[in-house]
């Protein structure tokens, strides 16, 4: 259990004092400033295509879109209903071979055909396309003469994972280690939705727009940025700044790994130019990344680009005196924008026609609104991709005996974890406590100070670096952990833990959510930051003790394992309650830390292979859990780490691996 320190609460073991709780937050903004590109405007219109294409390529790679290949859509019209001014078709089609999309197609009866169309993407409404508020805008657009395709986002509405109406948190994050991302999965689905719209004879494929609010706003801006078939876009209530995401929580579906190194949200919106784009924001939106002042700051540069491209009239912003949502006043602005650019009808506002949503249960694509279990979900897609990646992992004998393979694995892990270039850690302060205990503060990188208490050091020649999310004060107050022989114990508060706990790190019911979110968009995974802190602490301790081992529990068991795998100077490692494998066929439990989900980690190795890098040094796996947070039996533990055992056998050190 993580001990969450209240703001201003001090303990007798504090070493940093005032400001410790904001250290991580300050570091995030400092790192953002360090990596954020300026992305200056092109000097001429002719320079823009090359800049745009290079930025798009980076964005596609970050979103995992390079892993997607088109498949036959296999559309099926489940039902057609006459609803007066329009018909409503319930349609399913496939965005991937076994990934079905559930959609509604609204076809206006009287509109000249082929007609302009709008892809309508929803935000975090639990019912997805069935939600009355989502239906209202779809009906309004259809009555104004647009063909409208509204799709359920992956993991939402009729495509919800069994037992969960929300596709975020651990459920969405578990795709990340494979290189897939939830925003990328959504964009690919929406690209296939454009394919379907373009296949319909009622639709003019040169006049397809996209709109959505909140999470649907993110889907709109990324789709329009990456796919030029979107002829006009109206993202609603999500335009602010990526910098704002460092201050408060947003869904996993909005988090693109390392995006801050690509640019700001305005740099993504720039990829839509010179196509018509309107930004609609609520003045009172409280979302950390959706602040109206941030949108205002982003807009001038965007406007300048459009003007440079001779399309200044095709971009505008609209501020509505409301909060977060897709309210009628916002819809009337959107209607007018699309009528102007897709129909040639000029007006600032377009009143919403009378709309009457259907009862959600009456317009489902699947019986009871539940997707059959045979179809893929985020967990099954991640599982299949993880299995594919595992086929290319080195064999146990190679890990044990091939120094080149070991060096390559370590180099690739260092890259995926985004560890900084090697630097000499600095000891800032020391403090003595009663009972053979002393405190030190180690600067592991600029802006990060790790407080650590060393106990039982007198006469000791070896030391255990003890990692626990509870923090040093909690551990020391409960009594020191039991260690072998006359060993010292060093207990650090890795960044964001213990004394340096950031109050806003705990949010949306997850103790490390904001840590995970910030690390993801900064391209500095939180797990990697903890590994770096651990490596620097071990380096300091080795200057004092002949040998240093590392022990970790829960999420920090993986940190201990990675530290030992990367640093041969660590003499041994002990892992308790460690995740046995990232390759898991079902949804990960919410008991798992979000920080476990390191983007693209499985492109390098899974945990049993990483454990093999510790050989021939001693490695003790005291206990393990699966993706569902279920404790493994001794037989299951042995089976899960059988590959690790083979590595130790080939290294001639089978006795050094202890599986309990």
C-alpha cells in the first residue's frame, strides 16, 4: 500500500523539507522546456509540405500507426429505420481483421446526392454513440443535409471491454508496452471509418468533415492532422496545451508517448492547414489541458500559418461562455462552419433543427448492446502483438553466453526507459539520526533530489538498497526489513515517493496516474525515472560498501530487476510481488501501478528475458503476480520464469536463481 503524505505533513525522517512535494512537478515542466522544439513557421509556403510530412511521420510513429495495415471492411447493415427526414442504419465493419466497429449511419432523405458527410466521434460518454447527447448532434447534422457516420470508440459503448464502461487507466495503458497506443488505435479506426464513408454512393468523398468533443475532440484533431481526406474539422473542448497536461489528469486515449518532443498542440493542429478548421472551446472548461488561455496563446501562430498558405479565412476560434461538453450553442457554431465549407452556405450560426433521440436500447448493433466475445479488444490486440514480438526475442543460451546480445539488450532497454546520459550523482547533505542511522540527499539529475536513510552501516561491508513505494518514513517507523547477515540497509524515497510525494500524483483513483501521464507525454517513462534514481543511489553506495544489492516490492520490484539487469555492479536482486509478464490475454487489474506500462518495452524483451540479464549473479523472485494481480502459485511462478532458469543454466549458475 502506498502511503500518501498530506500536503505540509512532515516526518522525523525528512531530509529535504519545504518544496519536496512539488519537486517532481517542477522537474516535469523543466524537462518539457528542455525537449520542446520551437517549430518555427516556414519562411515560404513551399517549405511547408516537407515540414508537415516530417512531423506527421514522427506523430504516426509515436502513435503506433506503423503497426496497422488495411483489411477488408466487411460491412454489414444490421438494420435500417425510417425516421422521417432521414434513415438510420445500424452498421458494423472491421477496422482490423477481428476488430469490429459498431456504428450509426444517418442518411438524409432529401439532400442532393452525393452529399457531404461528417464523421462524428464521441468523447467519454459511457453509452458511446447511443448516448442521447451524441445522438442529438448527429440528428441535427442529418436534418441539415449531411450524411453522418457515428462510431463507438474502441473500448466504449457497444465495444466496451466486459465489466468496464471506460477504456482508460490500466485497460487502455496495457497496449503501450507493445508499441500500440490507445489514441493510435482510435485514429486507425477513424481512418477506416473514412474508408467506409467514401465507399457509400450517397457520400461525396471530397467533402467529409469530422467533429467531436473532449475525447472526441482529440480524435478529431489527430485524425484531421494525419489524414487529408478530412476536408474540414471542428474539434470541441480539448484545445489548450500539452503543457497543461502536466498539471492534471486526462484519459489514456489522449496521451501520445513523447509528444512534447514533437511539439505543442498548435503544432499538431498546424498539420490540418490549409483545410478549414474551427476551434470551439468552453471558457469555463476546467480540464488541465483544455484551458481557454492556453488555446488563446496557441491560436496566433496557427493563424499565421494559415495566412502564409493563403487560407487565413479557413481557421478561426470560437469561445463559448460554458464549461466542458458539446452544448447546443457549440453545435450551432459547428453546423454553420460545416455548411459554409462543405455546402457553400454562409452564416455565423445555424439553429439546431428539432431533434428527438431514440431510446438507446432500441438502436444497438448487437443484442443487448454487448459486443460478442469473439471479437478483439484492446487487451487481446495487445496480447497478440506481444506474442508476435516475443518470437524475435533472443534464446536463453544467447542471453547467457553472447556478450553482444546482452550489450544490445541493455542498450535498447536504456533507450526505451529513456535513461539520461551517464552522470556522476552528487551527495548534497548528510544528517545523523539516533540508532546508527544517517540521512543523505542525492542529486540523481538536475532538479531531482532523492533523500535516503542508511541504517545499520556501522561495521557493514555490504548494503541492501531497499525499494518500496511506501517511502522511508513508513518503513523506518514500522521496523527495518530483515536482511541476511551484517548488512546495511539504504532506503531511498525515489522521485515522487515518500518525502517527495506529489499530492496531485494520486488522481482518478490511481495512486501514480499523474506520474504515468507526465512521464508518457514527456517521453520519460516513470518506471525509467525510478530505475535511474536507483542506479544513481547504488553508485553512491558502492563508494562506501564493498557490495550493493537491490530489493523491491510490487511496482518497484520491476525497478529493482531492471536496475540489476542494467548494472553489473549490483551484486544481487530480490523481487517480491513482481509482475511475472507483460504478455497477458485479459485486461490488467486496476491494482497494478500505471507506471508499469512503458511504451515499446516489449519490443525489447519481457520480464523473464530481462531477469536473465542478471545472470550469473544471485536473483531471488520471492513472489509474483499476473496481469490480473493474482498471486502465482509456486508451480506457476516456476513456469513463468522457466526461460530465466534456462539462462542461468547456460551461464553455469543455476543455483543463483531462487524462485520461491
